[in-house]
C-alpha cells in the first residue's frame, strides 16, 4: 500500500463516504486534533508509569480512532434510510464513558482534596498529561463547533469531555505516585 496518493495535492481530502472537502474544513480540524491527542497519549504511554495506566491509555487510543472515524464521516453518507450504518462505523458507548468515570473515581479516592487550581508541571510524565488535556479540550471545542453545523453521535462529544477530566486526574495521580510537588495557583493581590 502506498502512503502517498496525490489526491490531496490541491488542498482537499476525502471523508469516509468519498465526499471531498478542503483540508481546513472544521471536520478535518476536529478529527486532526483528535489524532494529535492520540499521539500525545502515545507519549504518556511511553513514560515510566504503572501498567494499569498504560493498558487504559491503549484502550483510550482505540476509542479515539473510533471517535476520529465518526468525525471523519460525511453525515449524509453515514446512514441508510432505515437508520442503519452504511459505512459500518462503530460507536462510542456509554460503557466507554463510564470506564473513564470509574477510573477517575478510583484515582480521586487516593488523592488529597484539591483546594486550588494547580500549575501544570512537576514531572515530565505529569506535564505530558497536562499537554494532552489541553489538546483534548481543543478537540472538544472543535467537535462542539462541528456538532452545531452537522450533528453527530452525542457520546463522541461526551467522551472528549470526560477524557479531558480523566487526563487532569491522571496528572494529579501521577504527581502523587511520583511524589512530585503540586504547585497551587494562588492569585496575586492587586497593588492598587
């Protein structure tokens, strides 16, 4: 299989279903940002972290490929008149969302109460989680904008929202596990 096709040389790309759109289309920005997020998750997975976190990140990366496929699909060509999937694209399930929530609950139970915002950093692995969280929030904003124009499966947007929360809690848990200092953000008082 050749990697290059030359079909995008004029600034367009094909969605699932064959529709061609400009490479700067909001749909492309959405799933491109999900792809960027997936790459950062690979970076987190390569850190010296517990195997349980690695296993879940691999599962999340799989779900992000599914989410990317949902975002990359022309909605007019995604379903048949009877409502069945024309392109056989899997979904983000309630179970996928619940798994993130469950993992956050487990991690939070072991963490000290958060009383202030936290400055990102303290350890390289923690910093990568914060970068991924920010990319996830951007993916969510772009997907939300796309959803206003061309609605898609509701669980896809919910999953991005929970995933950014998960990445924040994972950053805190890794800080705790690695005994990295969490620096609280305490706003400076104005000198007026």
